[in-house]
C-alpha cells in the first residue's frame, strides 16, 4: 500500500495573500510591528501559534496563543468576502483525480491548518473524498515534528518506505525525513528550491503535471 501525503497551504491551495493579510492585521491589532510579506510567508506551514511565536522571536507563549485565537476569529469572519482567494493551484485537481485511481494507493493531508479549515476547503473544492487521513495540529505537534506522518502511517498501515510527503516548505521535507519517508518538494510555494534540497527533498517538481512521475520515481 502506497501513501501519498499532501501539504495544503502553498502546495494544494493558494492562500498566501489571504494569510499574509490576516497575519499583518493580527500584529497590528496587538499593537506590534507587522511582519513583512516575506517574513509572514516564511512561516506558512507551521501551526498557527508556532508561526506567530516565530514571528515574535519567542518560544510558544500565552501571547502567541492569544494572537492565534484573534487571527482565527477574524479569519473565519472574513470568509464571506474571501471567495475565490483560496483556490487550488493549477493542475492540482487533475493530479488528485489521477492518483486516487492508482491501485493500492491512499491519499492524505498533513497541514499546519486546523481541522475545521481542512474540512471546509476540501468540501469547497470537492476533494474531501480523495483523502483517507487528515493530519493537523489539532491532534499532532506542529511541523517539522514527524508526528503527522507517523500517525498517518499508523492509521493507514502504510510502511515508511512506501510513503511520501509532498510540500512546499522545509517544514514538510524535514517532517518527512524525520519520519523516515520520501519527500517531494514543489517549487511554486513559500520556500526556495535550494532550501528544499538542503532539507533533504528527494526530488523537486515544477508543476502538477510532473508529480505522478516523481512519485513513481521515489516510491518504486
């Protein structure tokens, strides 16, 4: 059984502009200097409290937790106006439709996004039925801890040699490597290609059209 795990933000879903806007507003409401666009996009992929703590330059603190709660509240309230700003990347849907038809292959998600957000977006895009395991910070440590990958393999019975994570950040790659799985980096996300390779990516892809061949390469 092969297990193909996907990151969401920056890999499947293009949410960068929306996330950066809300991160900026969260810091401003707290009376703090807002991170730059570059700084904010660099932490996408971590769990929200960890991302805010990193931008604050601290360990996880009650302040970071309070700011994370504020971010979530305002993000949810903005979703009525956010239609069309959380789209799938080009070719993602076609790749998912292809992969679910592969024999003895399961798909899953490992993301820094909360479980409610995962359910909402997979339902909006009609891809909820593609995934058999959903791993989020609701019940796992934040990336790059390997917990999401280990739990997904435990739930599905997949062996680490037959499992791959597909992601756009070093957090994804490091998570996969720590879990003993393969890792594919995508070049359209939030971290640079040289960083993905340095983190241990087995291969990089420049488009979803290249992904099926890359998966076969690392898992066969």
